C-alpha cells in the first residue's frame, strides 16, 4: 500500500494533546471527504473562542511591563564558523578504496 507521511510539530504553549489529535482527526476527515468527492462535514467543530478559567473577562494575572520588548528576548545566534577540509588525490583514493571494501561501490566527485 502506498501512502504519505506528514511530520507535524505542536507547541504545548499553544494547545494540549487533545486539541492536537482533534486537529489531526479533522484534517483526516477533510482529506477523506475531498478524496471521495463528498461534502466536507466535521464530526467535531473547532473552537476558536479565547477564554480564561472561571469566566474572567481579562487575564487573571497582570504583568508589570508596559511593552512586550521588556520581557521578550530575541535569540542572537553565535557567529558562524566554517570548516574547510582539503584532501589530496591520494588521500581521496585511499578513502574511496576503504569505503568500497566496507560498503560496496562508492563514488567521489573531485572539484
């Protein structure tokens, strides 16, 4: 049987495992309906309401920041380091011979 696997990442700051599986099941239902030519109808409709536990109208905790820039720290990547390896033709021939002995046919591209 042929098929396709799609990898997916879900951040737990956005949702929980239940909402992850509800999303995946909804996606599968949509795909099945489209494949059979049927009208799309989901068994569980998604909930897009924002709410807080206990019926709070506003967030229950107030942060003492006036701007998100005060508490969001952007990642600064370290400087890029690069390594160059140079092999002589003789060394490449030895490596290729060793690889051919251990793994079978090996191809190298000399630039």
